[in-house]
C-alpha cells in the first residue's frame, strides 16, 4: 500500500492518465506539478497542498491525510474550441473525475480512501481564454510506525 506523498501523487496522476472517453484519453496532458506546459487539451495537473495531523490507529500504524488539488484546463479560442465546445469538454472531464473516484475509492487498494471533498468551475481570460475546474481531494493512507 502507498504510504508516502510521492507514492500517492503517482497514483493520482496514473488515475487521471487512465481515464478514457470511449477509446480516447480524457486528458491530452497530465502533470504532477503546478503549471504544466499545456499543449494538448483538456489538460490536468495534480499538486499536493498539505496534510492533516497524523492520527495514531494502533501501536504499529498512523493514519495520515494528504491534501491535493487537481486542476483541469480547457482552452477556447477562434483557433481552438469555441465556448460551447470548451464547456462541453470541461463538463465531460469533470464527470470523468467524479465517476473515477466514486468507482475506485481506494485507488486499486493502494490507499484507505480517496475523498473528492469539493470542486469549483470557472472561466477566465488571462494569457488566453480557458475553462477551469478545480478539485480538492483528500487521500487517507495508513503508515507503518515501526521499523
């Protein structure tokens, strides 16, 4: 089972990469750092944002909660997708993530539970025009506290 921050972020990125829309990947690019060099949309990034204090479960294990933010980006422009297409793509990508975590609450048995805590959607014009979705995700792991 995953115990470290590094192991969990690899699992979250792999989950996003594995999502399909039919036979095509949901995301063109997936990054495990804050601002990727987006070339293929929709794009996603998963970033750790902290953690909560560990809770002692028993003499051999602590329960740790890692906090992550998953951000989705979909460009829209005259050269790319129009407003309606960008909104449709972003809704489908958002639904894919929600469904993925509903159907795989422990990332294949690698963590105790994944909790998609909340999500926001937004639209912004800054250095291009993008639709955004931001997910706050908590991942609970059990960490061995013995050597």
